[in-house]
C-alpha cells in the first residue's frame, strides 16, 4: 500500500514538473528577421549584432526564446536558421539550431530540406583575430561573461555535447 502511494506521489510530482516546464516554454519570446539584398551591409551587420545580443541575453538569463532568421541570396535561394533556447525539465539549458534550405522545382515548387540540426550545450562570447568566419587554426579570446559589450564587438561560439565546436556566429 505504501509503495503504491509513493509511486502515485512520484508520478504527481513528475506531472507537476512537466506542466511547469510547458508553461515556461509557452511564454517564450519569438522573433523573425529577414536578410536579403534589399537591405544594405550596414543594416545587415546591425541586425546580426542584435541577433548575437538577443541569443546571449536569453542564454545568460536562462530564458527560453525562438529566433528565426531568413537569409535570401542574390539568386533568390532561401535558407532559414531557427535558434531555440529551451529550458529542459531537469533545469538543463539547451539551444537547438535548425537550418533549412529551399530548393525549387521547374514549375516553381518550393521544397524545404533540413540541412542540419545541432544541440548546443555551451555558448561562449569570443573575440576572433579577424572575423567570425573561423577555422580550426583561428586564435580567439574568450570574453568574460560579466563584461558588457555590444553584439558588434564579439562573436558567439556554440559547443555541443562533447564540447566540440558546432558553429560560430
């Protein structure tokens, strides 16, 4: 009888935790930005800096959020990158970066393909030696978390489960 009561109690606690997590996720911030050849390079760099600041802010404050960026090339090819900062039930913070690319049929049909989906467990602000397009030999300076900087002054380095570098933005 007592074992049954403990099992019911454990299930009730688990349900409360899952419901609480669901409520937190529902209150997430969402945003969408579009990059194409209609905006100038100055405006594009300002928007990229805003994206970095937003992602860093959500990561540091452990606040869930979604940011969809739409990148359209001069040729009209579209690539969507979705950044989702999630707080999992065990208070684990994860960012899921999903990249989808469009291809086009001969009659104008649009076919979406998932190019990559990466789970990020660590985000670092870095100052690279030249630009945010890094390779494995690039030297970087990892910036302290408490230093206040604008998004134009740093790049974000995303690391996966095995501490491998997933990407840099």
